[in-house]
C-alpha cells in the first residue's frame, strides 16, 4: 500500500519532514532527550560523529559508543512532539522512502528517553534515576489510535481511575508497560517507576499558581495508589507516547529520568546537570554493553 504524500511528508533531500533525518542516518539504538541542548552533551561521549542536524526543537546526531552506532535526537516538550518523533522514526526504519510502501521486513529500534522528573514520594531522593516500568498517559494521545486496548493494562487503568475518582471531563488515562528488555537492563540500578505523563507542567501536574485544579486532591490520590506492588512515582511529560507508540509499532522503548524535584517534600535541585550527566553515562553503558 503506497502511503500518500499528504500522510507522510518527505523533504526534497529525502529526510523525514520534521526531524530531518534520512533513512541511512538512523541507527538501531536511539536516545531521545527533551532539551535540544542535551544532544550536544550526549554527543560529547560519541566517536565517529556522522552529522548534526537542527530543525526547530528537533536536533540530531549519529555516532558510536563502545563501538555501537546510535542516534541522539531531541523531541522538545510534550507527548504531541513525541507523536511526531516516534511516527517519523518508525517511518525511517520501516517505510521505503522511494516507493512510499512499508518494507517487507520489519526493523526494530531500541529507543530510550533520558529526561528529568519530579518524584512524589519522600523516600525517592533528589538525583535518583527512575525507570518507567509503566507510563501513564493523561494526555489522551493513544486514544486517537486504533486497538489501543491491546497494548495497555486495562485493569490497572480501571483501578487507578476508581482510586483517584477520575474527572470525567479529562482524557481517559492509559497505562503502557515499557520494553521488558530495557527493564531488565536497568532494574538493578534504578527506582522502579510508574510515571505520570502529564499534558502540561502546571495544572496537569498538580501545581497551583493562579488557577485552581479540577482535582484538588490529585497529588495525594496519586501518591496513595497501589496496584500489584506498583505505585505512582513521578511526573514528566513524554514517556507514555514513547512507550505506547513503540509498542504499537513494534519497537523496544523505555524512559529513565533523573529526579530533580520532590513534590512531596516540596524540594528541588536547580543544579541538576551533573546528575543528568551521570544518568547519560549509565544509559550509554547499559544500552551498548
């Protein structure tokens, strides 16, 4: 089936419309970061750098670490941006850009998002690396795609909505488990996380500046939720789209974040860059060993 030009836009240089990568430039291992400036920081650890592309918030490079080729790409903030990034990465891997038809042989990418986050429990110290075993999409993104029920944990969703008293005017949350392969690579060195992917930084994460909240007791309800040995651990804004779309498209994906704030203790660490650098070093070793 030929994919129409209106559905998958390819630039004149043969690159994907938004992220400006060409198929041959994409490695099998992909590191996603939110901040475009962080691509340069991760790139400091790479050898054999092939290129550096920049278009809006999408900055990318490909090089090697421990002899393995990998691509680093920034997404900007939010699951809407990750919808773009994940779709175009998959197209680069699994669509023939000449014929505009899906390739007969599926190529599986290993995709890890490295980010920052706010923890919601007193026993998660600042600087802790949290690996999102489950990501909770509060944005509604996956609900726009067919067969979302096949890749999500429906029982966990229902238990969460009942416990929280989910507001019917909000998008129905979805729970997606990360790649088992990546969970195993990081389980001995990270906090076991269930991560809320919020569609905003302020109200959707329970922050009050001048506007009140639709669910005033949201943080308390999230903190007290328990299900089969899991608890909600942290907030960020991208992991659910990465995990959900990867699972739909047949890729291995997960998210690991450095806790730079603790919402329960109302504390934060503005000088968090050294801790993020340590997390990047850990991730590079675990991805390439």
